[in-house]
């Protein structure tokens, strides 16, 4: 297998983020004091040293909404100076009356490859991000997401299992847009019923040919690097979507709360070890290269 593409990491660079300076708020991934600081690209490169990472994609890290262009501009500047990352997924407000002025501003930056507006909503307030559970069904949001096709951008889709019906409707409403499901559908209910609901939602999304699944952030709800858990999610996701529609992402530095990068990538390599060399190449490199145009 040639070099690995890390299709999901955040670099916090002098971002002046409220969560870096204000009180430590509850987060979906638990206490985060060790990473409540800048995470410069130099540290990321130290973290991945010797792991075979060839390219990376930065995914928006929730700067203040009015500074959405500042975030992309900063990451582009970082890439110009360091050579990393190789693609940017920025933020845009898809509930604006017309998202195109925001996209016009973002696509000035050469590494812009996609956009993310986090749509996940949960009954547990600690897991809740979006204002309501059914934003995927909102005609305004659907109309704005559909505009991404005119810019050649993908949409990083973040939902929980109960929202997957609405997410499938969003994918249907935007057939010319590629959707990249974050964190393999965010499996948080590990009970038999919860797993089955997740499987059903994943099968529903996989029937949409414009949806891929990112194998990332699998320690989010268990707060550890669990090779067996990763193997289970990877195995089922690949069986549902196929390797050509799956891609690896580290979600660093979040996962740095409980593991190192070498330990994390080792768990993913072990999870994929029973797959063919071609399928491993797709998961760790080729799918990300294709969907993010790297």
C-alpha cells in the first residue's frame, strides 16, 4: 500500500476560538483540557512521523461563524508555508438565504475542496449541535447544498442514526453533490437495538450512490482507542458501502486525548488487515484522493 491520506484532522492555529479562552464547556468527546490550546501544523507533522501519511485534509474547526473565511485563509496560508494540509473543508451557513456569496469568498483559496455545516442533533444535550433534528429536510438547506455542484465542492455530512432518513432525502435532493458521511454515521448507542438502527440507516444512505463514509472519530463516544470497536465499525461500514466509498480519517487532535497517532493508525490497519490489498488501498488512499481531488 502506498502513502496514506488522513482525510480528517483539525489544525487549531492562533484561531482565537472561544473554547480556547472561555470556560471549558461539556463536549461530545469528554474533558479536553490537554488539547485546549493551539495545535500547530508542526505538532501534527511530529504526531504522524513514521506513520506513512502522505497527504491530509483539514476539516473546519468551528471558528466564530462570521470568521468562516478567516479560517480557510489561515489554513491556506499554513499550507503555502508548510506544504500541509492538501485540501480544506471550510464552513458555510447553508441556512442563509443564498449560500453562494459565502462560497464565492471561500473558493478564492486554491485548496478549498468542500464544506461542512454540522447537522447532528441528539436527545442528549451533550451530543447536540444543530438547532433542530430535521435540518436535512429543510428546503432552504437542500437548495443551498445543491449549489455546491456549481463549485465542484463536496459536503461533509454529520448526522446520527435517527437523522439518516432525512440525510438520505438531502442526498436525493442533491444528486450531483458528493456527500461524505462523517465518523461512519456516529454510532453512539452500542446496544443491540442501537447498532441495528445504525445499520439500517447506513444501508439507506449507501443506496444513494453520491454518499461515501468516512472511517473517523471512532473513539468519540467511548473515549479510548479500542481496536475491536474500530474493527467492528470498519468491517460493517465497508460491507455496506464497499471499500471504494470508504475513506480513513484520524480526527486528530481530538483522538490525541486518549491515544497517539501511531497507535491509532495501527488499530485501523489491523481492522482492515483481512481486506484485499486493493480495498485497503481504497480506504487509506484512493477514495480520499478521488472525492477530495487531491
